[in-house]
């Protein structure tokens, strides 16, 4: 059985993502580098938009957040 998109990133390892929405279920530390990552809170309000101009960025993402990732390298680590 093959792994789903995002499984590697959610296990704390770098994963190259074409396009994926991460539904954050617990507080995590996200490291992102790539084209686009829009982070929304549980109410759908934009928390932060990250892009290529930001370089490699580490951010805290909370349970209930959604991370819309496009053409990027990302990893998420449990706190």
C-alpha cells in the first residue's frame, strides 16, 4: 500500500508537495520552503501567507488550522 500525499511530512520528514491541504489536528511546528503556503485558523481566517520570498520558514501551527500548500517542501513535527 502506498503512502498518501502528506504522510511523510506529518511524520516529521521533508516531503515535496505539488498541492495539498493539511488539516492540523494537534499543535505542531511546521518548516516550509517553496511557492505558497496559506495558513488559516479554525474559523477560516488567514493567519499567514508564506511564499518563495520568505525562504525557509519555521512556524507554529495549532490544532484546527489548515495549511494550503502548493509546490513546496514541508515537514511538520509534533511539539
